[in-house]
């Protein structure tokens, strides 16, 4: 603990805007200091094991290792007080309304987070960390059973910047994605957004049951409205909801036909 008595806090969230808001909220409450931040569950688990913070604010919904699995991976002997940050509906996190752990809903409300931090301080200063950890692990098991077996390996939404604001894009509303050098342009609902990531990197985090590459520079959302037609040269093209026509590379035609169960012609 720092000499001034401030409690040490680690933030774990895969969304940069959410990390920024969490950092601002924590530092605006006296008696707490952010010592490190992580962009995914694996990095968060490593930081917590290394730094043994007093409190960790953890996003539940992250690709790869989600927040629940992250907490389950921590040695109970060094378990910090956990505050979950989540966009889940209230009924899904009702298991956390009582007991040792706490949660805040996204977008983060400063007053709600400050109240959670103060409750976390009470646990830290009461000498009941072991009891709190045991209760937390029981609550995680309850929450996981309520949420079912949803696959958190894949993105459910993506934060993008449009001029001076950040927007959350539900991946189900993406029409297609286009590579632009070391960026990806996301097309959704008639608008486009530029994301600083490679197409291959983003593809690895998208559900392959929904998204398929149709060209070396294009990924298509097969669950959105689209039509396929033959080109004059005998190739295949996809027309998406806004009328844009996307060529299908010859080496991708077979996989697309199989995915969409197209009849043979």
C-alpha cells in the first residue's frame, strides 16, 4: 500500500474508451491509485499475479479469457477485491447484488463506481479478504451458470472513433470489412469506420460461423442481407444491403458456396 494509504487498483478491459473512463473515475475518488492496466484477460491475470493489487476492476465480456475465467485463474491467496464492469443486463448479474463482490454497469457511472470502491475499501480494511474471496468464487459459479455456455472467444462489439466521439458497433450489424493497409474499414448501416488493426488480426477475433473472407482484402457478414450473382466473366459477386457489389475471389468461391449452402449450377 502506498505511504499515503491509497489502495492500489488494476484495470482490465479490452475497450480503450472504457479504460479511459475507468481510469478517470478511479483517480477522481480520493484514496485510490491506478497502478496498471490490461487490455485482455491473459495480461490482466499476469499483472494481478505480479503486482498483487488491493482492487481489480475487471470487464466480464472480453475475447479470449473473459473476466470470470480471469478471476478463477487467480491464486486465492493473492485475490484482490474484484469489481466487475459489464454491459450485461441487470438480471444476468443479480448474483452480485449481495455478498463480497460488486459490479458496475457500462457505460460507467462515476457515483456508482465510487460507491463500489468505498465498499472495496471496507473489505480490505476489515481483514475479511479470505471470506470475500470464497464468496466471490461461489458467485462466479452462479453467474456462469446463469449466462450459460456462450462463447466469449469472439468479439460481440467493436469500439470505433468517428471524428471526436467513440461508438460501439455490434458485430451483428457489420455488413462487411475492407483492408486498408494496416487498418480495417468497417461498413455498417450505410456508414464506415476506420479501425487501427490488420484484417487478419480482426478476422481471428470474429465468429467464423458468421464472418467469411471472400477476397484477400474483404470479409463478409453472411448473416446480413445480401444477394449473389454471376459476373460477366463467370465469377461471383456479393451485393450487400446498401447496394455495394463486392467481388468474390476465385479461391474463396468454394468456401462461400459451402457456407451458404448454394445449389450447384
